[in-house]
């Protein structure tokens, strides 16, 4: 609600009270008066702000406000330590979960400085695992707004799992097939109860941070409008200050209630475009359009002999992982304690499954598949005189999708199928759907039904093989999404094998569809993009961990998923468009802290079992 509206309500209320209403209520600045009222009555998290004066390239002076990670960490430890410990309120039990997390994480990342750097007081029982995320949203006047935040790796649902005794390692739904079981020495089919541990490790209850309200789990540090960094390096300055604070939290920690706590960074989260900006990447995704150019910040894929399209079990680029730095100018993010000085600092740039699949490769898969089916004659009306133009067939396809939504009682945000929506105005364009992640998931599930249905009513007999590939590829996506979102922070080895299996088979089907379209059907579809390579990296990383029998818990790719972070970006970007542009950095965070207070109160009431009045 606008502050001016609140001010008018105040004037009306005082007028109704008459002599009992006190003095006049005519603030000169309604926004300042509203925030003063909020602070007076404790209606927001009272996290102290930091500020600095910045002079841009036009010699204009700006005061930039942000929240120091040190200040936010200290406040959370004082007022809401359960938000950093997976919702657990007993400190000793929380320490056990921290130790269990780092014990499992050490198998995944043994070169982290927590394990390689001796320290007199820092240990796995007093160090919180955190991630750092940043991205741009739409701000005022069609400009961008950067939002920076950090979060705990432990989801607050962990406490509910403990209370309900719900273990993620007790799984009987993941079905492993022969080839993958043979490679990793697994068990074909599903696991029976005797194969599970009788005494559960704390990791068995830990959930990833993709559930609950994001105001509980994402801690915003800065909201920076485009006007402040388009003509200078204000963004770099803010990131540098935040990275220095993260270093302080790891090296010296903070003392609260007589206890010393530390914070260890497990990775940065974001899309590839953001990584290019904050890490000064010279070897990155946009090099894929050139011939013989290295296009990955993790490996040397792209040059001769190491094609980035290689998604086999043992890709050629797998031998070039982290061999050289992808930048020539060292970025500020290297200041965050992560790897040893002689390590691979670019490992901190973690892969985001959300951007690589739901709003990445799966957009290409869905768009190319629908247009390909139309080109093969499906969604055509075979009655004489009927039009089978592409836009008409797309409308028929949407009607089919609409009926699927009705049958499954699902809701989608998209309202039509058009050539513009599929980004294919010409027959030679690579199609991809410009849809949000949840709609892409629904479209993939719909393709399972579509491909399976058309297999019983072939336009031509030779289409059977291609429809079978489409059907199997869509099933692979549906299966790995069900596993990852239904499991916790750590995957049992058997479940991780199934995820590897489904990702590998999907990439093989996608690759085969792209080749068939080019060589056999003369159709432009299933483009090979950097997201294909990133998904192959995720699969390859899981495979490397499964090759080590002593590793019992495989980290879920959703540990570094930015799906909920994107919701925060959108929400705060919209808020920044409504507040005073002169104090957008401060006012937006103040409104965010108000909401955090309300949501935290509801969470405490819910966890205590008391009704929310």
C-alpha cells in the first residue's frame, strides 16, 4: 500500500477521534513517516544498514545503502537462528546437522578451505553453509535492477522432517535400469527396505532450500537500480564490499550469546549471463557462436577435439576440467574464502539447474518438438479444404494442451500458441517457447501424452522411431524432476544413479533428434546451446561422485538451484519501481524487512503449534 494512502487513513482516524486524537497529522513526507512508524512499533526486522558515498563517471554523488552480510548474520543469529539451521531451534541439535552437512560436503568438495585450512576455533559444528546469489530484474524506465542476497543451504523444512520422522533416503520409487546399474554397481529396479540404514544420519532429513516462503530463506543485501551502475562501477564496489564481509565471516566469525559462529561459502548462484558480468569471464557461453572457441568457464570445450556437444559417459572435455582460469582480470568474488590459493576459484560459479533446464534447454525441446510434429503432419486437419498453416496448427495444438490442463486439473500462465511465442516467424528459425518455468514443466508432461497418442495414429510408418524418441525424452525429464523435487538435499546413491540415467538418456535423445532433423527431415530444430553443455556437466559431475563407492550421499543439483531466488528478484524489482527513486536502494529493502517480520512470526507460530491470530 502506498505511504500516502496510509497517511490519509491516519488523518481520517484522527479526525474521527476528535479531541482524543492528539495533535495534527500532516506529515510532509508520507514515506518517511510510514517507515518511522514501522520502526517505532517494531514491525520490521531491525537489521542495520551500511552506506557509502559513490561518485559516478559524470561526477555525480550518490549515497548507496546496503546491508552488510556481517550485520545480517548477527541479526539472524540473535533473532532467528532456526532460519540458518533448517528450522531447528535447539542449538545442540543444530550443531549436529551442521557437522553432518559438512561431512557429506567434504566428499563433494574436499578442497574447500574449511577442510584444508587449520583454524583454532572454526569447525564443522559452528560453521553455517551459505550460498550467494545475484541477478538483474526489470526496474524503472525499462532499466535493470540488481538484487544481491545470500541464503543457508539447509531448508527450513528440515525441522518438520525430523518431527514427522520423514527420511529422504527411504525411497522405493526410483527405478534403475540395467546399463546404469552395471556401470555404477547398483541394483536394477527399486531398493528394498534391507538396503537402508536402520539409524538415520542427520543428512537423511535435510531438505534443499526450494520450499517455504522465500522471505524466510533469502536474505537480501542490496537492491541497486540501473541508474547507479550504468555510468560507473557501483555494482563492482558493492560486490567487493559484500565479498570482503563474507571473508570476515569465514575467517573471524561473529560472536552471539557467548558463542562464536562462522559462515562458509559453498558457491555462487545465478545464470550464465550474471556470471559473465561478475566474474569477468572471457571463456563463457556466448563464445558458442564462434568456430573453435572455448565456451565454458569450467572446461575447455569448444575447441578442436573437445566439442561442447559431447554428452557421452566419458566426454573429451571431461579431461580439461578447471585446467586454466576463465578470466584475465581477477574478479572480486575470488575474495570469498572458497578454494586454496593454488586451487580452482572458478568452481565457486555453481550450475543452476533451473536456468539450464526449465528456462533453458527444455524451452528448446518443447518449442522444437511442437513445431516438428506440425511439420510431420500432426495437428493437421485432413478434411478437404481445411487450412493447415503453421499458425492454425499451433492453435489446434494449444486446444489439445488446454484439454490436457482441464483433464489434469492444472493451471498454466500461457494463453495461446503463436509463431511469436515459439520464436519461429520463419521456417528456418530454431523454435523455443518463451514461457516461465512452471509452464515449461506442464508442456513437457503434455508432450508425454501427445507423443504417446500419436504413436498409435501415425501419419507415416517411418515416424514411429522419432515419436518414440520424443516420448522417451519427455519421460526422462518428468522422472528426474519428480526425483529431485521429491527428495532432499542429499541423494541416496541409488536415487542419484537414476538421476544420472535419466539425464544421460535425455541428452542422447535430444542429440539424436537434432541429427535426425538436420539429416533426414530437413527441419530446423533442437538447437545445441550452452545449456545443453551445462546439463551435461551436471550429469558428468554426478557420475564422477558415483564412481567413488565411499561417497554415500550425493548433493542434489537443487542445492544450487535459483528457482526461488528468481521469485525474489521479480518481487523486489517490482517493489523498486513503486518507491521513491531517490532512495530506491533503501526503501525497497525496508519494505522487504517488513514482510520478513510478518512471515517469520507466522513461521514461529506454525512451528510451535499455536494458532496464528
